[in-house]
C-alpha cells in the first residue's frame, strides 16, 4: 500500500530563502503587516527591501497580525484532498497567535493526520527546524518520525541577535526580560537570545563589530564539542555586517550547512532595521 506524502506547512517568519523552500516543498503561510490603512501579506505583498526603505521615512509605524484560522483551513483542506499528511511548524506561541489559529483549523479536520509543532522560536531558528523536517521527509520518514525529528531539532537549536535599538521590541510589546537593557548608553549594542519562546538579555557591547564578534563567541560556547553544525545568518537591512559575520562563522565552525536569510517585514517590525543574528543547530 502506498504511504501518504507528508507535507510541511510553516509561516513567513521562518525567513527561509526561496531556493530552500522549493527544494523541500515547504508551504509558507504569511502573517500580515498592517501599515496605516493597508494590510500586506508578509514577504508576499511587501518585500524586505521595500519595507526597510519605507521604514526610514514613515511617520506611521506598522503593526503585525497572525496567520488566520481561515488561511490554515484552506491549506489543510487542499493538502488533505491531495492525500497528504501534514506537519505544521509555527512561530513560538508566546510571540504570536499563529499556533492558536493552526489549532483551530486542525479541529475542523478530526479524521485527518495533522501534527502541530510550536517551534518556541522564530526567524531562521524556526527555519532550521523546518529544514530538519524537510530532510527527514526526503529520506522517507513517517509523519511521526518527522515530528520527533523537529522536536529533537528544537532542543538543539538556538539564536543570538544584535539589535541596533530596543525601541522596536519595546513598541511592539515583545521586549520581555530584555527591558532591563532599556536606556542603554548610545553606542552600546544589546545582544539578545531567543530561548524557549522568550527574548532574553545577554549583554551590551560597544560597537556593532565587537557585538558581532561576541555573538560568535556565544554561539561557539553553545556548540562546543558538537559536530554536524548548521548555521543561518539573518539581517534586517544590514547586509554588509551579515556578510562579514557569515564569512567569520564559515571559517571558525566549518559547518555542514550555512546560508543567509532576510528578516521579513513582520519580524523586522519588532526587531528593527540594523538587526543581525545567527541561528544554529547541532545534531546529536
């Protein structure tokens, strides 16, 4: 008997490059960006380049909204009609109501084989978990095996990032424990970590260059002694700094995979322009 194909569904905050989405047949549902009177689908109707250019001069700041239950329902229905089983991996439920929408949509298909995973993170740390599922499916894994693979990847994935200012996290209500860095002296760059769905303060470093060097040290501490290292560098309109960080990481860690991604408009609304980060995963 032919086994069902496992389809991966994630959201636009995974920030994965288009070529990887195509390679692993990943379906992406966009969150929404609300700017004045207009609403845009994240990285579909507004791309990062346009977003960051507009952000420099706007007098009206954007806000964001989760993937809706209807969006999930439509995609789940189409995939079920194609005979697929579904593995859905989303942004941390502590950061967005997107997982709640997926839960509501799943309830409408009580007989379907749908598994949901809260990544407890976002951006390319979410993306690395999604790719773990993609590789598992390519190797013939079942739905249950794919879910277990993602949960294992989640436990061995992390992300550190340097923001230019805490203003955007504060304004968007996502600052969490990093609020203790508010009032940071001009020129000091906050290094933050997203862990178990929470944005945590790490330290403050003078100048972006030194902050990114320190970020590499923090990643090194986390992956010390591990093999099969995968890295992903992310930036919000800071490509030069991201290029430098990526090259240093390639030379230092010799990862089996390393790639770049752009911070999408929805994540950029909260992180702010100038943000640079590195997600990492290790295989045990």
